C-alpha cells in the first residue's frame, strides 16, 4: 500500500489593516481544494471574518465575496505572506 503524506501548513501573521494591527490566521486546504488557503481575522466588534484565497495566474487572489475594504486592500500582502511561507515549507 502506497501512502502519501502532505504537510499541514498553518501560520499566523500580524498585519496593519485599517490603521490597526490585526492577527490573520492562514491555513492551506488539502484534498480536492489543494490550491486554496482559508484566512480568518477578527473585526472591530470581535466578529470572526473568514475568507478564501485561490491561486490564479501565479498569484493568490481573494475568492470574490462580500468583505470589508481593509481586507481587500491587503490582498497583495496576503499573497506575499503565502508565497514566503510556501518557500519555507
């Protein structure tokens, strides 16, 4: 029997968004959704916002969904953080 091991990739980074330092938690999904990261962050009211990023044209892009502007404006930073983490994995 052949076994395949896939490393679980999870990391947290603090990013300045909307004039505040916010903790973003990244998790790479496996299986059928292997090219997707889920990201979650807490807003000003303490509500957890979860969104996904998918690799398109050699860049990680936010999957279209209603999100606050302070998340959308940081898409490029998220891309850079994901790429950096994948290089070290």
